[in-house]
């Protein structure tokens, strides 16, 4: 780290109000492929660097005192990518279940969002093991969204609610916004206060569309593999200087 970068990081840390942190931060991990292209590397190398950044930012969020951090790791639309890239991503994800997440296992609760039925049985066994092994950890929650799409999530929730109405478990009058929220993949969690998207794109891309109704959005051109602690601090600092009105005035 250069002197200038160290100075900027120290100044940001001084400006951030650590008594007023967002409770829930969500991140769209975007730009791995472009990072690889920029460095004349195969796309899988970009994803590998993105996984390293995931680990670093997870640890950073826990150290800062953020209670929940959600990562958009693999979307329902990502299956449309080149077969070789998808296979490389699957291998990387499975390796991370075996190794990367194990490093965080003792310090955080880890929860997976999305439709896990699309993955192999061995993958799902590892996913279930990590959730079970970490469910007793309190204070810091890491959500990893895999085969996740907000429209798919809402569709699955509505289908389940419809089945409960049909079977008589609930009545139509029981269906409120709070009830629908409880049936989403993030059920029981507060909605994200801040959604971060690096890479220069300005859209949510089917990510937490229900939960993000009043989230503050932060966009930046930096590619995800280059995202560092000071970038997270910049986003938090900007968040703390906004006036959240929730449509009330």
C-alpha cells in the first residue's frame, strides 16, 4: 500500500461513525470477468480473485461491527454463461465450501440464499453442513446467494403461501407484507440498509428487489477483485451522509 493509500484509508476510518454503521450490507460481486480481461488472464482467474476479495471483505465487515453482510455470488441467470466458465465457477464454489468458508466458520454464522436444488447432492451436503455447523455463532451473519434471483425467490415464496392457503394452514387475511417477508430466503433478517455494486453497472440485476425497496444504493467503477476495505469504508461514509426518509417526507 502506498503512502497516499494508507493516508486515505486512515482518514476514511476517522470520518466513519462506527456508532452508526449500517446493520445489513449487501454486495453484488461484479467485474471478475472484466478484471481478468484487463490483466490478460482467463475468466476463471478473475473469479478466483473475486473469491479472495469475498473472504477479505467478509473479515473486514466482521471487524467493523456490521451485523449482516450478503454477497450475490451466483445468479439464476449465470447458468446462461459459457459452459466452461460455469464449470469453473462450480469447481471454485465447491472448493470454497471445502476451504474458504471453513476459515470463517468459527467467527460467523453462514447462511445460503437461493434455490439449492440445482446443485449436486455433494454440493448441497457441504452447504447444509456449513449452515448447521455455524448456526450457533452469533453477532455476525454472512449470507451467500447462490442460484439466487429475486423474482425466483418471490415466486417460490408465493407458491408456498398459496399451498398453505389451499391446505387451510393460513387464510388469505393472514398474508401481509411482514408475512411475505418472513417467507423469503432472508426471512427473519432486517432488510439491507446499503446495497453496494462495483464494476460501473447501475442496476440491481434481480438482487433483493423486495428487501431492497428502501435500501441506499452505492455504485462505483472499481471492479470487484480490486475492492478493498477503504472502498467499503467509502460506501459506508456516503451512506452515513444520506438522509433516509423511507417515503415519509
